[in-house]
């Protein structure tokens, strides 16, 4: 029997949390679960240590590359057979009635279905977190005013949505194989190519917060700012090229660069013409809503770069 759903879960070095995620997914012949281990040190022992990985309709794939979550998800896509594809991070999990929820949309004409999430602390799931609350606000706004743009193009994560596999295959949509923001471009392309989307008020997914996760301490880890900026610069260029850019994603990263990495700011200063009609308009937009001190620093530093003094 061909499964109706394929759930892809990238994993690295957190097997106990992965088991929690798997226990939230019912064992069913219409649900193909694909766990892609991204070269965990003890992965050779997992099948003996964790019986959950040997349950029916689950495929455990171990890679030797260590290519990150984007790479692992691409491996999972190569093995997916379901009509619908869902993604989960190994430290998160689904709500108790997830199968009833996704089954209620199985015959939807939509190419993508967007759900709400609930956020909790990973170490104590009875304590709520405010992580990713912005996603629910975008969904609420869409349900209120019908504007799909923020949902299609600004819900950057792979999880809390159902995507038709035919859409992914037709447009060869893949994840960036980078350490940070690997799902941004994938999510944007899914939103761009989907003919019809469905936005629902139902909570499907529970996202957790861990102090040591990739999303913690935003843009403070080595190479993180550079990698995220590269992804969002490409994303913003795509939206501008297709005349659908309404929010400047790079603005946030340029302001972080101004504080933490002047050489990276200098690099992107020379690339601003790809995003704005002029550098003056770019600086006006980047400085919008910031403090007077930040504006002075922004314009002064940009002037010194432009004058080739720095």
C-alpha cells in the first residue's frame, strides 16, 4: 500500500528527544515515517538501543556526510512516497490527535496547508514558551483579512504544514544544505509555486525550546550570521525579481552586522543595489525605526565605506 503521508525527521545526537517525537506519531500503514540521521556518533547502536526505530512503516536512514538538517531533509525527500509530506524536528512533536487532523485535509484541493503551533520548554513540556508565536500571529491575520502573502512567503520553517509531494517534484524544490536557515528558501518556493493554499486555526505541531538548539542565542554562533544573511539575501532577491517583495528580510541582518561584524556589513553594502533602487533608499529603509545613535552609526559607517576609507 502506498502511504498517504510521509513524515520526514532529520536527527543528530538527540535520540531520547527523537523517541518523544516518534511516540507522537501513530503507527499506521498510511503514514510513512522517515528518520534521517545526520552522522550521529552512536547511530550504529540506535536500532538495538531504541526499539521505536524498528516499528512498522518507519525507515531509519543513516548518512555519513554530516551535512545538516537541510541535507537530511533532502535525503528524506528522495525516499518519500506519500501524497502529502510533513516535516518535524527531532526535538519537537505532534499534538495527540494529529492523525485525525491531517486526515481531515487528505482530500484538500490545496497544495499546502498551514497549521498553528504550540510552544513549550523541551525539558518541561507543561511550561509554555513564546518561541515562534509570530507564526501564529501571521496565521491569525491571514484568517482575519485573507492576505496570504505573509503565510506564503514569511513562514520560513518546514514544520506545521502539509505539502503535496507532487508540488515538490514538479518544481524540484529542495532544501539548502547549510547549517542555519536551511528551510527558508524551500518554504518560500513552496509558497510561491502553490496554486492554492489553505490556512487553518488548528494546532498540529508542538515546537520546543532548548537553550542549546540551533535557534537559541540568535546569530551569536561562529559563521551563523554569515550563513543566515546569505540565505535571506538570496530569498529577497528572488522576491524582488518576481515583483512580490513587501518585507525586506535583509534589513534585520544588516543591523546585526552593523553591531557585530563590520566586514560583513561592508560586503553587503556593495550588494545593496541588487535589493534597492539606490543606496540612499537602502540606508533610509534600514535605519527606519531605529534609534538616533544607530542611524548616525549606519550613515557614518556607510559613508566611510563609500569613500573607500574603510
